[in-house]
């Protein structure tokens, strides 16, 4: 028997709504999301031990937790995930646009632009470094970049709730927007001659946007062309390399000390 149209539409809407949520897991990620008033929280599944560890964050969130058996943890996450007995279903954060977040960063402001960095562990680590070193935002594309996921949030160790992660339709357009706001766009590439410190010296009293590409391919040609300067992080030897999250941390530290 064919389903009525209203039933089909209702099921479609339910699937669409489900696709717009994500599950965070791990004590740190779940606690920080529970304490984030800007985060829309839908469902909390915890073991008794995890509930004790989360403490007052649970009643403060307004959610009624589902207490689960640790041997049969029912949250729809990868069974191999190190969830520590805590999983929280949420909707993605809305940080607003580039102009809204970065127009008043001031002359010492720092932004990060990620060109097709797709590994959630790398992006999570970058968000953590961005928070520690005072970046105003991390910008990536809506497609061909790591979305908000439980793995990203766990690697970010809570910074996903505090460090703006802006997803834009077009990275080139976002970079041009940053330039119009006075940012100096500095691409990173280990094969060029200009040291990062030299590139930063040109910025003087301007905010900077550090632009990093994916490991292996690096910056795309279009992205490189938009940069005002492309620089490298000096190495002690002529061999070896940094992964993108380590490069981001070092570049953020150097930029913060200029």
C-alpha cells in the first residue's frame, strides 16, 4: 500500500531534521556544550559515572539525561569512539558571517583561513590552538572542509564552543572580504623563501589572516594568488615537515608576538 503524501513529507522532514544535528561525545566536549547557552541541546545520554563527573552542568543545561548501561551505550556514534560514557545531541552553532565576527578585531587581530583542510582531528587541534593564541575566528569552506562532528569536538577539547568556526561558501571571496577590512593575507608554504617573521613585519599595525592548505596539496593556486605574501616557517634542517595543525599553532604563536 502506497503511503499518503503527508506521511512521506513528514518522514522526509524528520530525516532532514536528523541530518542537521550531531552527536558530541567525551566529558570535556559534552560539558562545554552543556554550559554553552548558545548551543541548542536536544538529547543527553550518560552513564552513572559520567553523570557524576559532569556534575552541575547537567541540571544547569535544563536537559533530563538518559542514564545508560556502559556495556550497551545506545548513542548513535561509532562504537570505537572514546565517549567516556557521555554523548550529547546538538544542532550546529551559528557564528554569523566574516564581517560580523572579524570587522572589529583591531590592528593586532589574527584570523585563520583553512583551504580544504578536511581531517576533523587537524581542524579540532587548530581550533584549540586558535583559542589559546587569541585568534578571532577560523574560516573554512562549507564544502571540502571538516564539518562539526563529535571527533572534531573531542579533539578541540571544548574550544569548538568558544572559538568561532565560520563555514563560508567561497574561501576566495572571504579572503577578499578580509582584505577590504584591512587584513594582510599571509599564505604558508614550506617551499618559498620568505620567512614568516619577515612577512609579519610588513603587517605592522594591520590585522593578519594566516592561510593554510591541506597536507600534501597545500594551498590551491587560486588561494595562493589572493594572498598578499606567501611565507614559510623556518626549519633547523633541510628535511622534515609539520602537519597543518602544528604549523597553525606555530604561526599563531609567532603572529601573536609581533
